[in-house]
């Protein structure tokens, strides 16, 4: 897909989302690829959109340039859409600014929600893809690879947006095997590639958000006896949202024949004042593995979770 076609696809996506949209001329566009007008008479205004077909992580410089473009055009918001992804510096920069970042995987999800076709190019290699049962070689037991899906309602009763960070701790005797065995948004897989965190996305056809963990039981380090799964509310603005305001927390497990335990669990978050919680664990049991839902609230958000399971927190 050439750049013009990509911009037209992004324009079509925003039309499908109810905006009045136009693309800009290639010359003299002042850094704007697509303009979307929100026609709401109270909260509406002009949104400027940049569409970047990248193969590698978008630099924070591009995100800062977007902010300047928003100010130059007097827009209410700026959105940077890419086929690649963004680093933590970019997400730190947009905090409390009228900016949004849409990564490649998120873009594919949005296109699918609106019946539009899009892909990111060749399929990822085996290490980056959600593994299929038996795909890790002769040493892997049939069904040893699987997936955990965690979802929640995207808004509180009052209408505030809810985002959760999903994390996993590969532990030995109650502590992470090493800091690299703490899987979260800044470290999306452990050194062995046994547990991989996939990007948070909207759940098609539902007012919900979700994230997934690929879990390859055959690759888990021999010293690991438990994989703890946890969630925490994002803390861009203090105080963090208590989990008691989060509804519809659900875990679905499909870990294959090498594991036992429930295949679905609906988390009870009502009344929890803390912003983080272990929601369950996958434990070695009788030569295999057992998934157990065991909610345990933890104070201090993601940092509190890290400290609880022995990650070095500076």
C-alpha cells in the first residue's frame, strides 16, 4: 500500500467513526495528512491526524512535532497513526496533552471493528506470534502452548475511561526468577519467550477493552514454579483509579492439555480500594500445570506488584 492509499484508508476509518473527514494535498499540508471534524456543537472541533507507514518504532521527535502541529492549526486534538509502534518516551510525552497514539496492532483492531481491511505486512515470525499447540518442537507436549485473555468494561459507571495494565511474574518460591522475568508493557516477554504480552485493544462489538498473554508452558524456565498474573490501573494522573470502579473483569484461559483449571473466571472487584491485584496464577502441579483464579489486592499499583514479587524497584 502506497502512502496515498494509506492516508485514504485512515480517512475512511475516521469517516466510519462518524467524523467529517478530508485528506490534505501532498504539498503544503503543514504536517497534516488527514483532517477530521467532530461536529458535536459543545465538545467538537478539528482533529489533525498524521499517518506514518513505519517499520520501526516511531521516535518521540515525531510525537513532539505532532504537538506543535496541533498548536499551529488551533486543533482540539492530534492523532498519530502508524503501522509500527511507540516507545515509552512517546507515551510519557503525551500525558496530559491533547494527543493520541495509535500503534499498528491497535490500527488493525480498529479497522476490523468498522469492517475495513488492513494488515501490517508479512505475518510475524514464530517467536512473536501467538503460538499454536505443539509448534515449539518435539520437546513440547501437545497443547502445551496457550493463551490467557483478560478483558474489562472500558468505562466506569460515571463514564470515565478505564485502562488496565496486565502483567505477569515468573516466580520461584514466591519471587521473580530475575527482573527480566517480570513481563509488562516495557518488557513484553521473558528471556525464554515463554510468556508474551500482546497490546491492549478494544473488544469488537462490545464496550470493553482487553489484553492477552501467550503462554508457552514448554518454554518456561525449569526454575519457575509459578506464573502470577496481575492487573493494575494506569497511573498517569494521581490518584490511581481504585479497582472497585472497574467492572466486568473477566479472565479466559486456553492453556492446552498440559494444564488444568477453569477456562473462565469473572473477577469480583467491587469495593476494592487498591489499584492493583493479582488475579490468579499458573502453577506446576503433578508434572503438569494448574491455573487457579486467586484474587489478591495489592497496594501501590504496578510498582506495588513489582515490589511484592521481588522485582528491583528504583
